[in-house]
C-alpha cells in the first residue's frame, strides 16, 4: 500500500468518525465499528479477516481496562458514599486554597501517577476532582485537566511505567538519569498543558449541568461526619504502594524468590486495585456503619453508567487493531522513516505517528524505541536518556477517537467529541510538544 494512500485513508477515516459522531450525533460505537470495517476494506484487507481484527482489538483493550474501570469505579463509589473523597477534597482546598486547586490536582496527579497506568490513576482520582469542583465552585475542566496532565506526563515519560522501562532497555539508558531528566522535562510541560491551559479552555468550554458520573461520586455527608483523612488516604493510595513494591521487587529481594513472586503478584494493577476495593469495604464501609447489603447495593449500582465508557474504549481498540492489521499504520510509519531528521526528532516523530495511527501511547513508545534504538547504537554522541524522553513525548500527542483514554475522559467529564478534542486532545498535544522542546533544550546545553 503506498504510504500516501495510507495516510489519506487514515485521515479520511478519523474525519468521518468525528463528523458522524459530533455533527450528526450518531451512536459512537456503531460509527467506530462501521468506519473500521470500511477503512479495512478500502485498504485491501480480506473481508473474512476484517471482523476478526476488530474483535481482537476490542478484546485486547477490554481484557485489562474493563477490570480497571469496574474496580476503580467501585473504589470511587465507596470514597464518595463514605465521604472519603470529600475529605480529601476539603483537605486539598484547605492546603492550597480555593483559587489554587488546579495546582493541587496537578500535584496529586503526578504523585499518584508515578507507579500506575493513566487509566488506573484516572478512575482513582476523578471522584476527588468532582468533589473539589463542587466544593469550590470552580469549573470542572479547571480541576480535571491539571489532574489528567499530571497523570499523562508521568505515564508517558517516567520509569517504572512499562513502556518507558522498555525504552530505557532498548536505548541502554541509565535509569536514574532518565528519571531525573523526566522530572525536568515532564513537570514544566505538565504545568503548561494542565493548569495554564485549563485556565484558558475551562471558561470557554461550558459543560452540561447534569453529569451522570459525577452525581454518584458527589458527597452528601456533613463535614463533621466524614472519615479521617489518614485512613481515606491509605485506602486510595494502597494500589500505588503495592505497585511500587512490585516495581522495586528486584531491589528488595532476589529475582525468582518466593517474596519476589509475591510482590509482583500484589503489584499487578488488577490485584492491587482489588485489594484496595476490599479494604475500602472495611475502612470506608463497615467502620462507617454501612451494612453488607448497602455496600453490595453501592457496588452494583455504580457499574451501570460505565457500560458505554467500557464499550467505547473497546471500540477504540478495535479501530486501532484494524489500522495495524490492514497495513495502514505500517505504511504511515514507513513514510515517517523516510524523513531525514535528527535522531531526537525522528524518535519523537515516529512515536507521534504511531500514536496517531493506533491510539495507544504504550504501543507508540515501544514500537518507536524498537525502530530507533538500532540506529542510535551506530550514532555516537546520541543521549540515551533524551532519546527515551523524546520517544515518550511523541507517544503522548493528540489523543483522539482511536484511543481508549479519549473516551474515558469524554464520558466521565460528560463532554461532546468536539469539547474533548478542544480540551483533552489539545492538552496532550501541548504536553507532547512541550516535552519535546525541553528535550531539545537539554540536548542543546549538552545534557
């Protein structure tokens, strides 16, 4: 398939998705399914393989994310019904002040996002964002966008996130130096993409007054009846603590030992969230006077609003898989490889192209590192840590309809496709370009 044709096909498919969903208000899942089939056939993919490709993409996406959404939503519901989310929100407002809550959300996004995937951090923290927005009267986007900027920055740039770790290995980069430079690169980029951009776009993007997701996470308990800050924080940070233990298992114990296996098991995202949910049943449920019947009712009713979110994330994964199996994404990458640019720019460009083509920042970073690393091995003077960060920066660019994160943010914040593109997608692009700019500055001064 000629690269120019593949690029044109991908652009037409994405534009068709946006127009049909945003302008004509058609069901997003149906639109993504139909456009995926049409694009695959137009790319010359055998008809008998098209549906199987879409199903594989849906299954691969939902195998992990469905569990994360379900457990995260249950934990969020327990935080809300017990008043725990309101307690954390009140504490952050007290510490930072009502006019600076966007800085508080950036801070908590970076800290919690260090050991967890973006989706995990998002479902853990979004109940706090809802309560902060309600209690301060600030626009929800002004509170939520700094949160997702912090989560996304560390997800794309910071080891021990899996993609960043694989890039560190591919480029043979020093992990300590990479982490230090990731902070230098990521924090300024997250500030611009989060609090600064939120101050601009928040007032210009009015959201609907009714938000089905926010309603079940808003606290209605008097302040003097709220659970303690310490026990609430321990409950919400338990997944973070367990994942950190899993990440540093090789430091704490010999590889292959029983303790090593145990730490890796409890450090798995699904298991750590499961343990946190079970703990919340006790700390935020039974200790607060809830009955087992009440806890069961809460955990059952909170899942209904997540059905469409889960389905759309799966559809985005199906669209991305069709792009790969049809050869469209490969042709686009081939076209990008023909560009004669510096290694840092090439690493960023390839990651950006793969991100735009398949949606996943993790896939984009891993794929691009695998392509650029052999070239870098024969290029004396190339900074391995900066190549890792340039690749990570590219993997964050312009999240759109083939990315599960796009639909997660859209549905939880109750935005239209157009509003999500203007807020979340632009935020990701600012984050990507800002991080690249910082990488180039560091390279220019000889880091």
